[in-house]
C-alpha cells in the first residue's frame, strides 16, 4: 500500500506505518487491549487476547513495509546468476 499509485491510499499508509513505527510495542499493546476497548461498542469488544494479537500483527506488519528506495537497493544487490563456461 505504501507504493500505491493512488495518492490518498499511499498517504494514509505512510501515516499509519510511520505512526506505528514510532511507538514502542508496549504502547501499541496497551492501546489495543485497554484504550481501544473504551471507544468500541459493547458488541464489538470481545476478548482482550484477540485485541493483543491484533496489536502484535499491526505493529509487526508496519515493519514489513519496505520503502521504495530500500526495495530497489535489495533488487540491485541480488546475486546475478550466470552459467559457467566449459
């Protein structure tokens, strides 16, 4: 999503990814397990365990988003395949 052609989607992804990368994991887990449940309707609350899993998934998914320059650098340093001459 970070490299999307649609500007609104790209900027939304950049803001979310940079926000979660700047927060410590403990803050993200506390927000998912306690603070977020204060603002949700009662039928959507569920078990705190699943909200903590959601916090983990969101936190580590933000670290999987690779900026365009880093992706191109990795592609440039891939080992080149060649055939050995007899």
